């Protein structure tokens, strides 16, 4: 009986003082919550980057922009694990240009992209899209 008690205490203490291990599901969840600028395979719009640009310029209405000369703005958005656009952010000095870029990208956000992958798992991917135009 004494040997059984010592054995039970030994087993319990090993379990109690052992290090916590991370399961593969926890690793995947950690990877998927991050937003990546680089991946093994980047997110791709159906038809590629040229198709994205062409669709953007067809949706974009330069008549709604107030200003003259060269105007620059940059859109950044996230392609989530399912391939949809989220978290649109526009930076630039011209507010009307920023507003029109956001409207055009939101109009295109219903199109599903091929999501980015890292280590064989779909991940969130940050896409950067700079625009410069002369008015």
C-alpha cells in the first residue's frame, strides 16, 4: 500500500510540475490572429494584380476628387483567412481622394481573393495599394 501511495504522489507531482505544451491547434490560432506583410503565398485577386488595378480604375470616379496637380494616397487593407477585404485604411493629404478610394475598395470588397498562406495555413495578409494621379 505504501508503494502505491508513493507511486500516486509521484505521478501527480510530475503532472503538476511539468511544463505546459502548446498544441498544434493553439499554434494555428496564434498564427491566424496575426496580420502578415509577407507570406509563403501572398493573397491574390481573381485574375491577378493587373485585374485588381483594372477593376479599381473602373470603379474609381476621379470626377469626385477636389484638387489640382499631383495627388497621392495609399490604401492598406487586410485580406482575411477566407479571402475577403477587411480593415480598409486610406492615408493621403486630399480628403476627397481618400474618400473615393475607400468607396471604390468597399465596392470591390465583395469579390473573394485567394487568401495568403504561411506554413500551409491561411493567414490574414496586409495589402498595400498606392495611387498617384494628376488632375
